[in-house]
C-alpha cells in the first residue's frame, strides 16, 4: 500500500521514469509491434464469432476505462493522503490513452497517403483521363514531403538549414500552400452570396419572415444600423431608466442593433441549444451502442 | 490538464445514467417485439430517388463524411454510406467516397467493401473509389469541388461533421445540378446546407438515420430512449424556468441543475433546512 501511495503521489503509474525514458519508450513500441504482429495472424485464424468476442471485450474494457475515470470520485485522500484531491488514480492515464489514439491516427495517415499515391500512380502509368493532374500531384507530393522533412530535421539541428532549403520551403509553404488555402477560403464569400440569394427569394410566408429577419439582423450588426436608429431616427441609445413606463421602455428597445441582438440571443441561441441537446443525446445513445457492441452498422 | 468528473455535479451524472438506462430499456423492449413508431423524414426518403437519378444518368454518386475525425459521428456517417452503397450496388451505379480524415478513410474502405459483399456484388468494389484527399481543410475542399465538377456527379450525400468547407461542397454540387442530401451535427453549417441542398437532416435526425433506414430493433429502441431523454430535458428546462422565476437564479436548486459544485450547495442547504 505504501509503495502504491508513493507511486500515486509521484504520478509515476502512467508515466515513464525520467532517467530511462528512451529505453522504456523503445521497449513499449517494440512490445506493441510484437503484440500487433502476433495478434493479427491469431485474429485471422479465429472463426468470426471468436474474433468478434475479442473485439467486443476490448471495446468494452476501453469504454469502461473512460466511464470509470468520469464516474469515480476524485478525492481519494482519505485512503491515499498524498494523492492529488483533484483527480482519481485513472486520470493521469487519460493523456497516454489519447497519445495512443494519436499514434493510431498517424498510422492511418500512412494508409491514406499510400492509397492516394497508388491511385495517382495508376492514373499516370495507365494514361487514364486527365492523367496530367496526377503527375502534378505526385511531383508536388514528393517535393513538398522532401522539403518538409528536411525543414523539420533542420529545426531539430540534425541537418544544416542552408539558404536554398530556407528559400525553397518558404516559396512552397508560405507563398504557395498558405495562399492557395486563402484563395479557397475566399471563394466562400461568393458562395454565400449565391446561396443567400436562393434562400431569401420570397416564395412563401416562411421565406418572407426569414428574409425580413435576416435584413434586420444584417443591418443591425453593422454600423449602418446604429446610424439609422440613433442618428437618423434619434432613438435613445442607452437602456430605459428604472421604473419607466411601457412606451419609454419600448422606445429604448427598438433600435436596430438592439433588435438584432435580441433576435440572436433570444430566438437564435435557444433554437441552437435545442438542436445541441438533441445532438448530444443522440451522440450519447450512439456511444452506448458502440460501447456495448450493439451497433452493427460498420462494426 | 483538468478533466470533468461526475463529482463536479452529480445531478449531471445522474442524468447521463438516466439517459443510458432509457436507451437500454427501450432496446430490450424493441428486441422483445414491441412495435415502435418512427416519424417520416423526407430527406431520407429522397435517398433512393437520388440514387435512381444517378443510375439513369450514369453519373457517379459522391459520399462525403467531411473532415469528421473518427468517433460516433463518423461511425453514424459510415453506417448511412454503407446503406447507400448497398442500394448503389443493386444498380451498379458508380460511387466515390471522399474523406479528409485518414482513420475514417481506413474504416470506410472496410465498410464499403462489406456493403458490396452484403449486396452480393463484391466484383463492383474498387478500392480507388474510396479516396483520402487531404487532411488540410481547403486542400480537401478543392479536391472535392474539383471531382464534383470534373465527374459531373448526379447525387451528393454529405453526412458527418462539417466546417467552413461545407458551402464549397454544397454550392459546387448545386452548380452541376446534383441532387444533394446533407446531414450534420455541426449546427453552424446547417443554414448553408439548407440554402444549397435539396434536403437537410438536422441535429438529432442525423442519429435517427440508421434506425430509419434499417428499422433494426436495437436502433429503433435506442431512438425511443433518446426521445424519453429529450422529454426529461424539456421537463427539466420548464421546471428550471419556473423555479428560477419563483426562487431566483441563485437558489440552490438552480445551482444543482446547472453549476459545477451545485450538488454540494444544494445538499448543504437541504441539511441546514433551507436558505443558502
């Protein structure tokens, strides 16, 4: 118990010892590879029912870890006096678990890149339609990957960052990729315009209400709204004084910026929250089905 | 880094437990043969119509899970795409699934392969039709927009989590005259889909899709459980409004409903015999 208490106090249960971190990390990675390489043939030889039982068990245990971490009380100082009262003994394992998920994601990135390169290599070799674009993609991929790797190595001072590397990486990343991203993003402005035109065409009572409300909000949130309300119409900008009668209160509340704010906070926000509630409950139900392996869609 | 725990507000933890229980009880009820009703969702009825149009025109169907990272949203999106692929396989309609997340791409390959197998047409499966384009938002958006334009797709299904790129997909599809059905949990993107798509599945309807399409008892039961949970939320909201109006927003009961540590404040006030 004393050793466990010390370990928990030092938070070393889920952390590698500082002095031999590289050795432990190497052993863990090698162990994981051996486990995966050993497990894959075993899983392949098992009948589907046996394979499913293993997957169901692993899924349940993984889900149980996160559920237990959330539901277990955080203050264990009555049993372990040196323990941090703001976390339970599973909390420090959250970060390593998230690291594992990141590693799986990184492995999948390799798979995705392999699929992309394979497709475009085939396009180029078999001279399929528009194979020129595939050549452009492959050349860009190789050049960008090479320069990015060299740049990362230079940042870690493993290779020297010469002027050619610096300039070439800057041209490709800062002056090409970032600018292309910005160009795509700027297209959204034009798409919003055409989508808004279709949405605001008055075809029904609902569309008319939508358009009228949208106009109020659009004018209300820009300086024009304040100019019309407070300069042209002379409406009071400040809030109504306490104890004012209904008409005075109304006069203080009908400026376009105030109407726009009211629409956004009193009509729009509750509707969005209602949707969020539905989404949250739906997500929770889906998570329960996945955890208990009741979901048969893609699992 | 600090994480949220049930102890921060036991009331929220109890609500989570209640929702889980409601879902599980109704799944058991559905499995025992209870007849459960599900209302009509026009956007989902239109899926077959969109596939039919693609088949008639001989042009591809695109399925886009967006930049969705692998999780419950991605699993739901892939379940829907699997159903669509099974329908597509019957008519040998060409398809493209375009992903911006490598993990989703890897699972999508398996799911689509399974769908063709289950439809009895494994010969139609082509791994090149499931594509990972890029994990950079606008590189992915330009890849999707380019493919929609070049291949003049006839139907576009967008299910998952979307960000600023949603309108690029939807407007490009609109320009080539594709039937577009979108379903997303990203409520900030809903207006764009409503404006540019033929049908939009909003919020919780997204999670109802697989139950609606498959009519599987487990999924239908889960859906009824979700509805009971929503009723609980509605009653809690109504109760909270009444209680806040009568007792004020600083009352322990209001803190219990919504604030970290509210549980302790509520019980200490109960043990003291009221007050704060």
